[in-house]
């Protein structure tokens, strides 16, 4: 659907961004997408313009040890850490959630990197892309790791912010009651804009780094492993993304494909899929791979691409329509202009994808995921890498009325997560509280109309359903 825009709307948005101290590179990038919106661009990728993509698997690739070690020594690590975990009822950085043994996501990430530095005698700088809402908490939590900062590089840089635009006329939205709600992040595609605008891209190149590994801070499987770094270095590709086989739980998510027109790899998000193509999106036998959001890029190639495009990489637009106050449906509809960092794959000729094991993709989006992560499905080794105990991760579905928010979830597992190592699936309907040392075996479904307690030491087997 075409959006009505006007020169005044863009001028006001620019003025608002300058007033808030937003970087000029980010303002120019926003203006680029604003004009696309004005011209009715939706960012949709139709099924008849793409074909399925196949790819090699990391398990089949030969990477000599010395190539892997050399690659990790030339790598810098970036963690996307702008999320607040609001969908789980949090109002601070999601990465501060306790995972196990009193350690949160940030603790485990820091220790993974410190361990790899020692193992490979590598500098391996770690940088967090924070939002204005996660910066203070994150930096305070990392203070205990004296050895983490690398000389000449910051531990964090901030993602940009942009005004929400009224859907009716693309004017910047106003919300005097809570002016914070007038702003939104530009999606994680802002990574490249922020790296360039802060001067970090040039600093990394000048300091002699060649590769960057980027991943989400809520995915503890995303370790900057030397073998993957070695594969990327060996490939000579300018850009690459780690992929996993899609499972039924990924049906609604994005996937990789090849664009018929020019043969480039594209990443189609669900927000870029037409309603008529929903069936094809969900077809796991057609579109077999989805993104882990673990990506690698060559610093020189990224620098050159941004220079050639005047700082605007030109990622596909994602037009996200929400309410101005997401918790209040009576507030007007707004357009949030977003881009996805993985979509940069289509910008680079010779970009690659590689299939990795599911152990490199352990995102925590809900308390269902959090329960699995806190359980014995994963062991945490001396290298602080998650080690999956069985072949399959059990399917977990907890009743949203009682477990969706972290506070409610914690109250119902006061003595920690049950053992899920021998579980195939665990479905909980109703209000259940679990004692210490509960064990789930096979497929278990619990259902109750009134509050119930599962006593400590109980073994829940299929007949308990």
C-alpha cells in the first residue's frame, strides 16, 4: 500500500533527529528509507521472484588448525544487545537475565571470549551494540571483567534511534505523555550505519582486524569459534551467514532463498512475505534454511561497500506498522522503518551461507526457551560453551497466562528448572508450581483448572498427562 508522504514530514523528522543528537550518517540513511516509503515501497519479496537455496555444511568442511587459529586472531566480536526483553515483562537489558549458576548472558559471553583469547593467544575484542535503554545496565554488569576491554577500542557503541511516523501522513508522531515512545530503533540493519558513524569501522581496520563476527546476545550458542572463523577466512567471501535447518517452530520465521533475477542470495523475513505466499513460507521442504543471525563480514569489503554507496548500504526496507504505544490500541498507528542486518547478504557479490548445527542457535525469545536453557538439556563447560546433552532439544510450551512474564515464571520454578534431558515435549496448561529435582521423561502434558504443585523429586512420565 502506498503511503502519503511529504517534504515537510521528512524535514521535521530530520530536525527531530538532529535535536536528539543522532549522527548525520543515520539521518541520511533514515531519509533514504523515508523516500522509499513515500513511493509506496513495501519491501515485500514475492515467491515467484525467488527459488530455494541449498548450501554446504560446516560438518563437511576441512579447516586446518593453523588457518582457524590465524582467523580468530584477526577477528573482532560484536554482540547486538539493544533488547529490553519487554515481551517477557522486563524493563532492562534482556542479557541481564540469569541463565544458570548465578551467571547471566553477559557473564557467559564475557567468559567465552576470555577463554578463547587465552586458548588462541588472540586479542579478540568484544563490542556490544547497546541501545540508549540498555547501555547503563550493561556497562555496570561488565565492570567486574577488568580484562575485557581492548586498548584503543570501546566496549560499547550505541545503535541509532529514529522517529516513529504516523501511518496516515508519515509525519513524526508525538506522545507528550511519554516522549520516549516517539522513538524506535531502526532494526539491527542499523549495525553498519552505527559502525561507520561512530568511526569504529575505520578504527578496526586501522588496528589490523580483518573479520567481524556478529550475533545476538540472547544466543549463547553463537561463540566466535575458530573453526567457523577459519571457514570464513578460507572462503574469501566478503560476507556470510550461518544457517540452520528449519524446524516446525521456524515455520513463521524468515528463510534464505536465491533471487531469480540476479542469482544473489536473499533473506526473506516473514514481514516481507505476501499473504498469498504464506503457505510457501511455511513449506519446510521448499525453503529448508533459516538464519541464525550469526554473521561474518570482511572489514575491508564492508568499508568499500559503504564508501561506494555514500554510507547507505541500501538494505531492503521492512515497513513495520504498530501502535504508537504498543500497549494501547487506542493510540494511532505508526510506521517503524526497519532493516535486517542479514539482508546485507544481497549487497555483496560472492556472499556465502553455511549450514551449522543447532547448537550454534539457542536464542531466548520466550520463557519456554529460558526453561530449556536453565535445565540440564545443556551442560556449561569450562570454556563456557553450551554443550547439548541429547540429540534433540525438547519442545516446551508453558501457559502464557502464568509463565509469560519472567517474574511469574520464576515464582513457579522457585527451586530451578526441572530435568528435561530425557523429555521429548513438556506442555503445561494452568497454574503449576514445581518443587526441587522434578524430572520430565518422554512426552508430558499437564493441565489443571486450579493451582497445583508438583512435589520435589517427582518423575513426570507420559501417564501424568
